[in-house]
């Protein structure tokens, strides 16, 4: 059992799961290094933590674009300087891109990979030397249920999230073989009620705005888990040193389905999703 203490660095902290994690970790006594492009959102979060959570948590705010390796390297330097006891890293920041593969241009796909995959890699690389000096440390990398299944219309997102899963599992095995004090969990959320779908970009070849609205509505209908519940599940996974953290009944169902039908899971899953969209 890992005890939550010290300080945590969180990317994508201004909203969604990152924001909920910051609040819940502060409640458990962690200091925080909060990173996001949304400086106003970070300020609002820091003020809420300072106002509502007892114990005088130390909170530092950092404007970071995780698609820029230099930003991540600077974040790591500043976070460690501000919080020498930092022992938790949460690579949470992510974006979405809607459209079929042929509707997404290469530049858009590379933009998503720079954030969703390379942001995780650069974050892990930047913080790992410090984390290895701590008696106990934990890295949390956010993948997705789309790092386990790959639906149509999500070729870029699923490819990046599968890559996060593979990268994370390999690094975790390396750390275990080296008997490192650093543990690593990869997180696979199902539908979590965040703004990721509504703030997503659309493929340059997508001309049907109604289809975009339909995709967003379907996601929000299926997003049953609150960010707070997702954060609490991640914290429990850290405490238990769980290698894989599934969030939501939908994620657990889809994970089981692809285990039983690894090559043919999509047809029954599509029927289930269509029924959910119709409310039946």
C-alpha cells in the first residue's frame, strides 16, 4: 500500500480529471504543481484549494503546452524546485480529434500525437530522474478505453492512446526489473463527463456539422462517470500500486468484451452503443 503524501505534478490540471485529482490529492495532504495552458483555470483552481481545503497546501501554477518539449522540461525544473518532496507525476493532459482517417490530415494527426503521446513520453523523461531519488514515487499515465478498443472515427486518438499503453507497460516492467522506488500505473477511463469531446477539433475533411454534433451528443450521453469519481479511482489505484486502472462500468465491460472477442468486438459493441444512444 502506497501512502499518498509529498507533492504531485499534474498536467491538464485546469479542468476535468486533472482538476478533480488536484482537489482530491490536496485533501489528502499533497502539495501541488499544476500545469495547463489555461492560466485562468489554474488560478481559479488554486484559489478554490486555498479557500476550501484545510492544511495550507503549497500550490504552484505553471503555464505548459505539453505539445512543446521545452515547456515540459521547464515545468519539471520549476516543479521540483518549488516542491523538493515531489513524488507523484500525473501525465493527464489530452485532446480529441473527430473524423474518419481519410478526413484527418497528417498535420492534425501529428498535433494530437504531440500532446497525447509525446507529451506523456516527455513528461515521464523530464520527471523520472527526480522521482528515482524519492523513497517512494508514482507515475500515472492517462490512456483511455480507446487504448484497449479502437472504434471507427477515432483512428488518431486510439493510435495515440494505444501507444501510451504500450509505452507505459514497457517502462513499468523496466522499473520493476531495476527494483526502482518508482511505480507506474496506466489509466483507461471510459466515459467521463468532461469537456474533451465538446472542445475537440474536427478533421479538415469533415464537412457535416450535424455528424460532429451527433458524435458529441453520443459521447456525453454515454459519459456516466464524474471527474471526482474518476479521480478517487485513480487515487485508490496509486495506493494499491495497480498497474492498470479501469474507470467506469463501461470501461470494464469493453475490456472484457475485447478479451473474449479480440478481433470481432466492434459489432456487438456498436449495437449496444446504438441502443444507449436511443435510450433503450
